[in-house]
DNA sequence: TTATTATTGTAACATTGTGTTACAATAATA
DNA sequence: TATTATTGTAACACAATGTTACAATAATAA
């Protein structure tokens, strides 16, 4: 619940191209090395910070809308997205922050402005490499940036709890849906993979157990080549088996 | 996506009290003995069969709406509900069956009638004892009944796949969220519990392993009393520990 | 060339969780 | 008192995972 084209139309009648009362909020997790971050937007002037979000075109599939919204902010196409929950409490939408934002941006509105009405928000999460993303704000945001998971400010509405729920879902999906593999290169070492697991789960894993588990999945294929680099034994590279 | 008060208003302008374009579909699983069923509604005259569903009042929490909708059909209050997925593909709502239903019931409508528009549907599932439920149809349904899971007819729209997804969610939640315990009496035997598990998972479980697992959860308390009845050793009764 | 260093791959064992078999304990009935 | 069916649980098998140990390297330093 945050932004999109309709805001550019200042009459308050915009958004007729969108489904009413319905929004998508995207929790875009950014990973690199040992860091896990979340992409957040800050609204012009008011300083309100919120999840990136958007609305659903009347003829657009839900998952397509989520993909479009994430693309708009990250520039990345076809990244892995998972719908994790719908936030629909009536009390969740305090209209005041949005009022302030509209006022600060000189957007005409009365109390019936559609952005001030109740929204039901569908939560999606994504996982990307934040070094490959140049976040893209637009007119009504003065920033769109990565925040460390441990340093998230008070967000608009219930966005803090949305992030918490997304994180829980990500962690419990990690084994079931093999989400981590969406973030690996074509070829990667088991060490790379382990770092991602450790960062998402926020705990150390023991190497032998981790390797055994990953290899027992039966989806990895050892590439004959080896790594180059440092003063120690080189790890093997792996890729996904093609015979599956 | 199926029915509710607005249908009683035949002008086609009804439903302004509800959120637009948004519906709840409820997969109400009914259990008893070794049977697992689903509650389905059949529309008057047309014979179209669908999941019970409804809409969300503009000032109503999502979970409250789901609870209300399930109550309306089952008469049960405060039963366990779990939101499991949102179905939002644009193509999922073929308006024809609903047109036929409106026509057959002499409800005036044109192609812009709100019931013929696109709906995004939030899926909830519930688990109840079907012997404790007297299903309640209403004016535009000629039946509201329990269907065995193995004998579900072709349903309206994507309702067959909604049931499949609900069943998958129920099965995978069974251990994580301890859903089965919501259906147990105050006091129950481990045999009772095992029958429920076997019915939901549709497979036999071995008694010693099942008992060990349930007891190791640390949430059960053996009641000193024993069962009465048949010509063999009586099982113990259990209840939830109060010191948790 | 050889020793050093850090890190990898994996063997080996411990622990836990679960699948399976076996059997004693019992509650009614014959 | 014997019979019958079913329960509670011990005992073992096996799989998954936690943990320790160590040989196999790949670069660097000697």
C-alpha cells in the first residue's frame, strides 16, 4: 500500500484502472555476503517509511501484479516471489500518514480520497542479491533503500509486522521450497549456499551436516572444474542436475 | 464467491456495504469416524455447485468475516480457521455460471452487475465435526451438504483446485499448527486422535510411533480415569496440560 | 623443493526421531 | 477361569541430523 500511477492524477478520481480496496505489499529481502536487508521507501517530506507496494490492474493476475511491482522498484524481471499472507484488519489503515503525504505533496484530496480508504493488502516476499539492484524511487518518494534487518525504523501502518511475518515464512519455506537456490549463480560452492542459509536463519550451521543434507537432495551435480584463489584446498563447484 | 445478503437486493446496486471485488471462499472440512467431507452449496435450478463463500463488510476484519461466513453455514461459533491462499487470477471468474444463476432466480442484472465482475478470493479452511453441524442453505441455494472428498463434482470456477490447495495446507499444517487438537473433546484417547490423523492424511499410521510422537509434544496430560466399554484393555483418556 | 597455513571433503561416531515387531496388561465376555 | 480384542510400552532397526576428527589440497613462505 503505497504508490503507483494513480497518485499522479491529482483529482482523486484516479485509480479506476485498479481494483479498489486491494493492494500488494512487497517484502523484498536483499542478500549479500552475510547481510540480509529489506527494501524500504521513504515518502517525500513527511519522512514516513513503508514497504514498496502497489495496486492491481483490473485485468491483471495477482502474481503478475506482484511481479510488476517488484520490477518497478528493483529493475529485476521474473524474480522469485511467494505470496505469504493477507493483512485485512479494518483497523490496520490509519489514514493520517497518507493524509500528511498527500498534503505535503500538494495532492488535492478529501476524506473520501481512495488512498485514504481501507485497504486489504496481499503480502508477497522476494529474495534478491542487493548488489544487483539499483533501487528506483519515484516522484513521491525521496528514497528507496536497503535497510539492515536489525535496523528497521517504525514503519507506516502494520508494515513492521508484515516484515516479521514475511521473515517467518521465508525461514520456514527455505527447506520446503528450496528458495535459496533461486539466488545462486549458475555454478556455486556449497560454502556459498551455506552462507545464504546461515544469513537467512541467523544462525551458524555445521558444515558436514549441511553438505550432507544438500547433497542428499539429489538435485546437485558436481562440476569437474574447481575454484581458484586462496591458500587452501579449493571447493568444488556445483550446478543443478539437468536430468530432472 | 457465492452468496450473501446483497443478492437479496435485486437492483444490482446492492453490496455497497461490502468491499468490492473481494470475496472469501471457505473450505469447511467435516470429520467423523473415518470420513472426511467438504461442505458444498448447490445453487437453485442451475445445479451449479460451489464452495460456501461471502463478502467482507467495509468495517469488518478479514478473519471476522471468515468466521461469520462459516457460522452462517454451520451454525458453529469460533471454530478454528486458517487463511491459506489468495486466488487472484484474472481469468478465474467465468461470469457465465453466475449469469445463469441470476437469470434462473429472476434477479435483474446486466453485464456490469457486481456479481459478474472479477473477484479476488481469499481462501480459508476450517475443520469441524460434521455430526455437529446442520448445514444451512438460504434462498438461492437448494442445498448445502457434505460431500465425501472422494466424490466431489465439477465445481464453479476454480473451486476444485481451491479445495486441493486447502487439503495440502491442512495436511502440512497438521503437525506444525496442531490443528487436530481443535477437534478433540475435552478428554480423548490417543486412538481418537490417531483416527483423525489417519483420515486427514489418508494413510494408516503405526500406533507405537504415533503415541510416542504425540506424548513427546509435552502438551498432553493423562487423566487418571479410564474408558469404559468393550471386552479389552481400556485406553487412557488425555487432556491438554493446564500448566502451559 | 619443502614446510606452513587455511579451508575443504568426508569418515566416523553420537544423538534423536521415527518405523516396526513383540509382548505383557487388561476389561469384558463366555 | 479361559478367551478375546485392544491398549501401553519395551526393544530393536533404520534414517536423519549433530559433532568430532582428519586427510586432501592450493597457495604462500621458507
